[in-house]
């Protein structure tokens, strides 16, 4: 009778264990389309069986095992970090590119060309009032063209600042979620598949915003470090980051009138900007502190646009003030054509203006020499279009060519960012597929998969290399 | 004829790219056959282009440049997948077998076994 009872108990226990295993499987089926869900499996242990000592055997429920592969998860996050960076950079550069026309038909290059043509027409008729008025008008248009681009850069910087604040807010928001998940994990949610899914979904979302390192702790919580160093979440502690636009004391600013670069600051006040290299935040910082600063200037960079505006204004002013309006006696010197804020080189483009004192009557066309040339200054000004002297150039380039290089660099950076964005979109999709492939595969299957893949890859790589050589050979014939 | 070979090669390469998006041994074997076919078209194209009467149009030149870009994209895509598997193998080896005399992850036993079986 006791043996029958023992068998019944053993069977009932086994049914209970299988029921739990079935619940785990049902949960897997129910979540088959849930993004970021990793299948779970209950490990079954054989119970000790020894009838002589009353051990009735049967089956016992063990721990729940996840099919999640953390290496594959990390790979997805790495790709998303890069995707976030290039997506942001491409988006921001596209907004700026329209101000840098490479065709020369509008904007600064067109205004420069028109002014040089006006100088040329004036040099042919130095006493002509309409020719002089044309010079004044074209000079005003050039100043306006510089303003438009400088304002465009200022708008792009303001957009970047707004997005930096939003992105930092979003990072802190996800950090808060992860902190709450950690608390839930520590309060007995170790085997909660839903919680696990939410944690990994949050980590993946965070990785598109900023480059992170994730450490999985034995208590089930996650430690998230920005740039592998600065903590965002450690267990049940959240360390919020912030963005600041104030000028740091060290290093001291070179151009105090220009805007300060954006800085990412950790909760304890440490500047962690250099740690942020990927994700949308990395892309925004690159745009704000590198691209825009190199174009329009900031507290530490004069900016190429300001460099050009200053060089053009200074050279034209120098030639005009060195010339005579009339030979007198006494001779009357010319007045400068342009003015700008002399507070700093980083604000020249936005403050460049037509000198209110300049008019058609006081433009100096005469070069006193020796030799005296009646239209000498006007001729020298006309030669700025195709300069031969170093003082009429910037680093060996004419003003138009210098702007062309600037526009070209913006265009090529945009093209590069677009190409990288497209590539990272593909590698992100690929990383998700690879994660899926490795999920739940046994170690032996994995080892074989890796070997087979590497062999097939090598064969493909060889073919691609041969194709590349042939393509280059065909291109060589075309050139 | 020249353009035909180029169009064929480009189309085959697009198929290879789609296969590389989900990289596994079976799909790579399929892509290898496609690449062989693309290579054949490029060899014929090269042969035709070597002839003295060959005068490329701007459209043809642009198409060859597109082919080069697509090739580079496919190469990088496959490299990414290869790096992933390589990294995973190294990580597993370092976890299971420690390091060899040079400080590199020692080959894992299961990899050796897999090698014998494959």
C-alpha cells in the first residue's frame, strides 16, 4: 500500500514539475514576437531514488536558464551606438550643408564674385559714380551673405544645444528605468523573463544615445558605465548626467565673446565630454564642438568662416585706406569699406557690415605709388578674384577657393556620415540576426557554426577581393 | 554587351548583400556561387574593355563606381560578421581554456572537437 502511495506522490510531484516547465514554454511561445525577448528553459534534475531509505525518486524543478547570449547583446549595442552617432551627424550636417553652396551661384561665393566684378568695372572707369555705387551695393551684399551663413550656423548650434538637452534628459530617463529594474531584480525578480526583456530593451535603447559598458552583477542587477568609466547606474543608485554651456576656467577661453563648447558633466561635477564618443550624444557633441566650431568658431576656435570674413575685409580695407580719393593738395585718403566687431576673431562673420562712412564719393581708386596709378587701387581690388600675391590669399588659396574648400569639406563629411549611417543600419540589422542565430544554440553547435562560417567567409572574401581587383582594373582603363 | 555584364554583376552583388545581412554558413555558400557568377561577368567585361575601340560613357563610368561602392559595402558587412564570430570564439576560448604561452586565448576543446567533426 505504501509503495502505491509513494508512486502516486512521485507521479503527482512530476506532474507539478512538468506543469511548471510547460508554463515556461508557454511563456516562450506567447513572447515569440516580443522585441528583445530571450527564450527560457527550466532545468530538470532527477531526484534521488533509494526505496530502502524512503527516497522516492522522480523529477525536481531546477533553475530557469535563459537563451540570451550577452556577447551577441553587446554586439547589437555596439552597432546601435555607431548607428546613433552617424544618424545624428548626417542629420545635423545636412541642415548645415545648404549654406555652403559649391556651385558658386548663390551665397558667399556668388557675393564675392559679384564684388570682384564690381571692382573690375570700377577699375575701367574709376571716376564713374554708378560703378562706385555698384561697389558699395555689392559690398553690402557680401556682408549680408556672411551674416546669413553665420546666422545659419548659430541656428544649427542652437538646435544642437536643444537636442543635447533632450538627449541627456532621455539618457537620465532610461537610467531611472534601469535603476528601478535593478531594485526589482534584487527583490526576487531574478527569473522574471519580462523584467529581463525590459532591462535589455532599455540597454539597447540607451546604446543608441550614448556609448556604454554594461556589467551584469551576480544579484541580477546591471551596472551601466558611460564611456566605460563614468557610472550612470550602479545597483540601486542612479548618477544623472547634465549638459553645460558655460566657459570653464581651465583652459582659459581664447575668444571670450564667442559661444562656449558644450560639456557633459557627471553627477559629481566631473567633465566627461571626452568619454562620450558614440551614440546620438556623441554625434551631437561632434557637430557642436568640432564641426560648427571649426566653421563658425567658439571660445577656442576662430572658425574658418570668420577667418575668411576677416581676411577679405582686412585686405580690401587695407588697399582702400592706402589709396587716395583725390590727389589734393592735400591728398585725401580712402575710408575702409567694411567694419566688424573687433572684440574677437570668432565673431567677425556675424558682425561684418558695410562701413556707414563709406560711400560712392570716398572710395579710393588712386594708388599714390610710386609709381602713381590713377586706378591702381581699383585694379588691385579687381585682382583679388584671381590673386597672384600671398597677401591676397589665405594659405595659398584665393578667397573663393578657400570657401570652396570649406564647402567641399562639409559636403564630403556629410557624404561620409551618410555612407556610414547606411552601413551601420545594415550592421545593426545583421547583429540582431546574429543574436537570433546564437540564441539557444548548444555549445557544440556553436563551435561548428563558427568554423563553417569562417570557412565560407574566407571563400567569399577571396571572391570579393578578386572582384575588387577587376573593378579597379576596369576603372583604371576608364581614367 | 559591356553594360549588360555590368548590370548583371551589380544585380548579383545586391543579392549577395541581402544574403550577408543574415550571415550563416548556408547563405554564404549561396552567395559564393553568386559571386563566382559576378566574377565571370566582370572577367568578360574586363576583356571587352581591354579592346582598343572601347569608349566608356559617363553612365558606364558611374555604374562601375557604384559597383565598387557596393563591393566595399558587402566586404565590410561580411567582415563585421566574421569579426563577431571570431570575437565570440576568442571569448569562449579564453573562458574555457585560459591562455597560451603568448598570452592569446588557448584553443577551446570544443572548437578542436568541432574541427574534427566538421
